[in-house]
């Protein structure tokens, strides 16, 4: 009997190796450089420790430090080292849960005296000592009884609770680094030294045990970790730049909006902010009109029975605001627009000749977000979606999906986003509909995606509860990613709500429903735009394009004359005739991110000129008023015109 197994690599090549060889040994056989660069191994699609023995024929991918998948492992290792450092410095501390997250990691600690930001340098120094010691990560499998006994003796009550909640047949794995150990599923790198120096502890915060406000408050320490110090430096610079671009700060400076406690997660739009918001709607309305959509509007509040029929009540009710009327009926404020769109489609007999049937809606929706998750315009409870629902036949899915993809990429380009990635998200664990229906929906969307010729990545398990979806991810000016638009194929909801059309054979059929949002949330897209442009919005988007500022009071009348000429020609202008120095006025309006500031004095009034200063420039130029108006009119045109 052969003691060898067959390893298949990503390029299809195979290698016969001795059974029981570890991933690290396999990498070493291929090349010494590969073994030095390797941090983990993917076996039949599952990421594992390099130390794990290979006992069966399998497909293998060696994960190198340069691969994106390595970042999660580096961050996970860093979390373990932080936990060891904390318990080494503060032995009375209990370690609870500590995952890797986007851009970093965290650990929640139970301690009588909560940690503060002042403790972080000391913990970070200890982490460097542990990393330098080059402690090996080793994996052990324990029985449930052994694990409970160990952590009870250690006084780790939170760990005991986690273990007791595990299924009886679930394997309990322990990872050690030197003498320190923790309950963990892994994987980890070979040793602490592989973490390197590309990490930093960032902040502390309060966090309830298991996210439940009825439980004990713990202290969460956040850190960031990268493959090397250069990546860390770039990330810290990005954070610094992001703070300057924070839409909440700029929104206040630009007088666009505010929030207050009486309406958590809901926006108070100021006149300039509302003008910006409406300019986005007007742009999208024109694009949709040209693409053949007809605009609708559906009720904000509907009876519970509709949401039960659609499946939202069962799958989404924890996110829904609801109310009980005097007639004892229970209503829900809509968290999504799709059931309303189906009800409109159902009005009147539809034929296959009517398909595709394109309904759009700027629908206001409400979803309960925990107060701690709210974040300016980026995470709200009340928001407007540029929703559309395309009712079509199965044969039309590919073409309609391709058309939506072309439209959405064109729109993003108009707003300055050229770097767009697409993710394909398949069925989530919590969903409606039979697997056979999901198989058909996923295959149809995948076929459509292939037909576009666009690149995409897989995002397993992240589809909507009623269908698979495409997610469009924008990269902004400082390299951050924002998930905005979506396209979803739904073979469930129309059937659940009784939507039909008459096919060519004269029989009633259930239409396919494509859910489509382009901006996604208009509130969130507004926040993204503000941060992408650092408040320096293009002239066609700016809610106040021009301010005419007087140098002396004797030019007040001319300032109003200039403003009137600008507004008559379709430009958005204001006059500043306050008794303040011109330098003060320029600074104030520059801080408010007004794109064009016109300074006028006696000379300009006599010559019918204006002194022009652009946002972000120290230079001024003098130009005839009629020439300026002609130039600004062209610049202020929307891309859709």
C-alpha cells in the first residue's frame, strides 16, 4: 500500500509526497524562498496552519505573506500576542473574545479597572518583546471537560461560558505560544516572530459581553496590523487624511446638515445640504428616465400581513420599526421598497409584451441600527434609496443585468469613481425559498456576470435573504472601499406576493424580479462624496457655487448686480456685503468650501470685472463678468446634460 498522497496545485500540476508531510515541509520542498514567505496553507478551500499534516489527496494553495488572505492571519496572531501581553502585565485580567477585523483586530478584556489609552504604549512594548522571542504557535485538541476544568482553575469564567455553549461534538482546539494559551479555532502562523513590526494599538472602548447590553461591560482594545511597517505607515497616513475629510466635520463647516438626540440616526438637512441631496436625485432621475424607468412612490407604513407574506417579518423583523394603531392592527414602517413595487406591478393584467417592466422609486426606508453603530450619514436609521425593480422573464435576466452593470459603472464615472470592484454574493444562511430556486437564481446571475465580461470576486454567504446579488464597491481618493450599488436576482418575492404575467402560451407565469440600487443610500453616498472630494465638490454638485464678496461698502450695489446676473444665468450665487475685511471673508468662504469667490471693489465696479479666486488656490485673476458667466455656465453643467 502506497504511503504517498497526491497534491494538486492551483495551476493544475500535481506532486506525489509522503503522507503526513506538513504544509511547511511541502513549501520547503518546492523552494526555500517559498517556505520563508509562507504563512498558511489552504487545503481543499480551507485555510489551515502550515504545521498541519497532509494525510489525503487534496488541492493545496500555499498562502504567502504578500497575499491578501495573509492579513487576517497576521491580525489574528497579533490579537493573541496582545492578549498575552495584557495578562502578563495585568494578571487579574480575563481574556474573552478577540477576532481579526477589517484593517486590524481587537480583544475584549474583563478587569476591575478598565484600560485607558495611556496603557497602550506599555502593552505595545510587551507585545514587541513576545514577538522578538519567536514563540512557536502550537495547536492542541482538548476534551470539553479538560477545557472547562483548565479555564475554571484559571478563573477565566468567560472562556468557560463559551466552551459550555459549544455543541457536544464540536472539536475544541487550543493554541499555545510559549506558555500562554487560548481557546481558538485558528489558523495561526508558525511563530510570533512572523508578525513583524507592522502593528500598532489604536484605541480603547467599552463593549458588552457578547454584544448584549444586559451583560457586563468589558474593555475593548483595538489594534491595526499589516504585512510590514510601510503598509502600517500608509494606513496611519490614510487615517490622518480621513480625519481631515470626515463628512461630519465638513458637513458642519459647509452648513449642510446636523444630527440631534431627539431623532437618532435621522438627518436634519440644512438648505445647502438639501440642495446637494436634491441635485443627486435630479441627476439620477434624468439617468433613469433615459434608461426607460417609470418613477413610482409607495406608502411608508404598511400592514404586518404584507411583510409576513413577503418574508420580511420572519427574516428581517429585528430591523423593523413597528406601531400598533387604535384598530389594534400592527403596521411596520417599511425597511425596504420591494414589496410595494410588487403591489404596483400587480395592478392590471400584465403580458410578456410588457416585460421588462422598470419601476423606480426614491423610497424613504427605516431600519433599526444599534445606537453604537450610528455614524453620521454613513450609518443611519432613516435613509432614501434610489431603488428600482425590474420585472422580466428568465430569458431577459442576462441582458437586463448587463444593462444595469453598464449604467451603474457609467454613473460612478460621472462622480469621479473610476476604480470599482464587483462582488458576487450567493445564498446566506438565513433566507427564504427552496434550494432549487436559489440554484436557478445564482446560475442566472452568474451567467449575466460572465456575459458582461467584467471582473468580479466571490463573496460567499452574503446575498440578500431573497436572492443572490452583485455588490459594487467604490475606491475613493484616499484608497478606502465603499460598498454602494447592488443588483439582486429574486425568484422568491414575486411568487410569495402573487405577481404574475401572461406568457406567450397564454398561461400565467411568475416574473423574475431584479432589485437594483445605484447610489444605494443617498444619505450615505452624499457622505462618501463629501469625503472623496474633501468638501471640494465639482461646480455642478456644489450647493453654493459662487460668493460675491465686497472689498469696500461702496461696491455693495455692484456685488448684488453681479449676484443677480449669475443667478439669472442658472448659477447658484450669494453676496457677502458684511462690514468685514476681504481677507476674513475669503477665509470664511474657503472654509465653507465655496468653489468660486469673487472679490469686487470700486475698480471692478467701474470696469464691470470681477477678481476671481478658486477654492484651494492662492492666485487671483481679473476677468470681465460676461466672460466669467459663460465659462462657469459650461463648467456647472451636469454630466447628464
